[in-house]
C-alpha cells in the first residue's frame, strides 16, 4: 500500500498528566485513493493528519509512505484546513503561489503564475486573481486554499474539515470542485470530516475511529466514486443505507473495544 500507518500511539504531555489520543492505530491507503476519516470529537483525527504529514512524530509505531518512514515534513504533501489562512497583503494569485516560493524556488516567476492561474481557472476564480482575501466569500477563500495546497503538485493531499464552516449549498459546490481537482491532478487524498454525506460522496473508503484514544473501529467501502458529480445520488436508497451504517458504527465507536 502507498500509505501505511502501523500500530501508532500518540499522547500529549504536560506537568499534570499525559493525554493519550491515539492507541495502536493501523490502516493503509492505496495510491490515488480518497479516504475519509470520521469519528467522535476529540478522538485524534487532526492529530493523525499531523503525524501523516510529518509535522509530529508518533510516540509509538510508524508511518510509511512508499516504504519510507515519515520523520519530517515532506514537499510531496499538501494540506488545507477549515480556516483558509490567506494572507491579506497578498492577492489571490500571490496566495496560491506561496508554496512554490518555498518548495520550488527553481521555477521562474512566469512558471509559478502560469501554474497558479491554471488552478484558479479550474475552480472558477481566474477573474479574482488580483482580489484580496477580504474581497472573497467563504467558499471562494476555500477554493483558493485548495488551489494553494495543490499548486506544487503534491502526491498526497490532507484535508482537515475544510468545508465545515460553510453553508450546505456552498459546501456541496466545493465537493464537486474537489472531485474535479482529484480527476485532473490525480493525488492521494485523506479527508477529516464530521459530515457523513461528504464522506461517502467523495471517498473510496471511510475509516471510522473509536472515542479517545482513537483506534480503527471499522472500514467501509463506498460506491459513489463511480457516479457523476451530481449530489442527487446522496438522496438515493443506497446512500440512505450507507449513512445509517456509518451513523450506527460511530455510535458504537463510543464504546471501548
């Protein structure tokens, strides 16, 4: 498998106590697959993304990407979060170009602008390339954030609840945008979400974690990658059954294994 998470445990320590957030957690993600991770609040989902990205090192166990241990941040990984964190003193285009200034200094300014413009055009924001973040809506800011996370052509994209603060209509539109980007850019994606409809619409597989300390409770294959970009399938009988299954498993995940 492309990403192997092997028996990892992680804790946060202070003078008073140790807080164990992940315990003996293992699963794998195939290359170019889309996997969503769901579970109770506080079960270690965001911590897991930091470990995969190499921003933290697990206290126990190991994470491998293409057989190589993850011990530090990697250029091959892009990340986007619920807060887009755009820089107000930069235009939309300049915000998207930022990672290239850090990880691809060999690129010319023209090449950087062409790459950023390509992505902005894909998400419908080419006409806003010179706008400042304060001039953009919440959905537009998240599209800029997605472009920024993909501008350096990462092999892996990690998304930590990027659409959680948006209204339902905007959120569904961004699901379609992400599907289009996944098709054109061909990356492996790990999504943290509390929205089960989002999980089954976007993913090849949903991984359900237990309550803290987080462990894998169940892995559920989805069938929605074969459909078109229409969200209408989420109102089908098949979708209803899958949502019910996921809800039941999350309820059970509150129980200790």
